[in-house]
C-alpha cells in the first residue's frame, strides 16, 4: 500500500510540474525546450501510473514490462535533471526502485478450492 501511494504521489507531482513547465513555455516564446521537458514530465507521470497498474494486476510479461518502465523512468528523469535538485531526483529514483522490488517480488494469488461453488 505504501508503494502505491508513493507512486500516485510521484505521478501527481510530475503531472503538476509538467503542466507548469508547458505553461511557462506558452508565456516565454524563447524557451523552445519547454514543450519537450513538459512532455517528459507528463510521460513520467504515465510511467508511474503504469507501475501502479502492474502492482494491482498480474500479467505474464510483468518482468519485461517492469524493466521497460524503469528504463523509461530513468531516461526521462535524466532528461529533466536540470529541473530538479538532488533531493527530488533521489526521491523519484527511490520510489521507482521500491515499486520495482514490490512488483517483482509479488506472487500471483491462487483461488481457493470450491471458489465458484
């Protein structure tokens, strides 16, 4: 439950930051990288929501999906590194790694005998 709430919190923070960066780019015409950085924040928000999905639903390809989500998060976090300080970067990387551990160590629950009786 802690990992789900941390992922949703991180997704909300990235969504807010992405909208702020895109809004700042609309005001300042000279800032051409604002749309790229804003879309990276929005993509990070979607990737955190993808991790929440993998925590709730079992998929047969979850190891590959988790690896792809983590690589995407590391790539986007590296791209927006100039917008964050060390504490923020450490927080988001820790949440990503913690969620990865939770997803990979979770076992599929089986139904009890006589479930459909």
